């Protein structure tokens, strides 16, 4: 009897200006119960990575560094182009997303379990993006507690998702085909994950089949202040007009950020420049009214 061919999985991690964060992630990938078949670290210049990942992994993992132009969509597309049909599945982890030991094993099993699903995002045990961020020790502690807790059969926590959480999203390569991330969205490319997921066929789910901690590290992020504020309004507007984001979802997304920036301006979080974000919000609204709104305008700010 002929054995079933092995399902091959690629891990793509994009990073700019945070080689220390990227290096801290490597032990978490080295300890995976199911090693990745491909590991691609995508940066803009050598200093973004700062080390050769190949010696860190065994012969079952082809680990390499890829350099391309700066921008999250450009970098993610470079990863997809490099895979070039060599793997069946791809998972995008942020450089500050710490996966549990069985994350890759869980992803492979989940796609086998639910053949109608083409995209999934996992269980985020803690999300530092909602606060000042988590260090590696805090992430390790949360992962250790999770791994020490008995778990049952993996479940679909939510189906019919319009978007997947970009810090940990996995896809079937067959569903991606020639599709790529929209390079019209520059730099941090806010909401690029929503746009990409919405354009692919098949079911999209959130599941507890794999899990991890999003550290939410603030250093090295290319989009801040006015730029991010502009993107918070201009990008949903652009994606709604493009047809990859529902109008109600786009409006709610933009309004939520507009209100948060203004309501918290008097007592802002130390890690967020609410006043600058609010200024960016109004620049985008003005551009929409003038018919000149475009995601790429942040490069001029």
C-alpha cells in the first residue's frame, strides 16, 4: 500500500528592525513537536534578521533568509513567491508571536480534520498589543501554563470569519494560488490580513487547534502616530471601495478607532500617541471628502 504523502508546512515570519525579538522566537520554533518543512525569515536588510537560521534547525527544515523591499505586504508576498508550490500549508507568524509547542502539529491536523476550511487563526492566550507588550519570559510562562492544562478535542470556536488575525494565520496554498497581499497598503499595511483573507475561497475559522501568545512588542513598528491614524480611516475606506471589506465592518472599524483616539486623548496610554493618531484620522477624513484618500498617502506624512 502506498503511504499518504506528507503534508508540508511553511512558516513565514516578516520582520523589520527587531532582530532581538526575532532571535527570541527561534527557540519556540525549534521546540515544535512537528518541525516546519520551510522557514522563511523575510527582512528588508541583513540587520533586520541578524543571524543565519539554517544551523538552528535539523535537516527536515529548510530555513533561510529572504530580503526584499520594506513593507509587510511586500515581505509576505516574497515569502509566498519563495515557497512557489513547495508546501501544502503556510502559516504567517508575527515576529513577536510565540507559538505553543504543538502549534504546527495542530495546524496540520486541523486542516486534515476540516477539509472545507482554507484559512484559520488560532487561540491567542494573551495579547500584548492591548497593553504595553509582553516580554519573552511572560510569554513563556503563559505558554507553560497552557501546555500543562489538559485539552480535549480541537474545536472550531468561530466560523464564517471575514478576516483572520494577521499575527497567526494559516492557509492552504492551493486556496492562495496566484493571490497575493495588496501592495497598495504600504509599511505596516494596516488591515492587510482582512483584505487577503476575504479574497480567498473556502471557509475561514478561529480554532483552539493551535495556540500562542502575541507579545505585542512596540519597538521597530514602522507605522505610528499620524501615519497609523491616517491608515485607521483610509484603509477601511479603500478596502470597502475595493470590495474586500463589508461596509458595516469598515465603518465600525474606522469609527471605533476615531472615538478611541479622541476619548483617550486627555489621558493616553504611555505607549500610544493618541493626539497624533487623531490628527491622522482627520487628515484621512479630509482626503476622503476631497476625493484624494489613498493608503499610500502615509508615505508623505
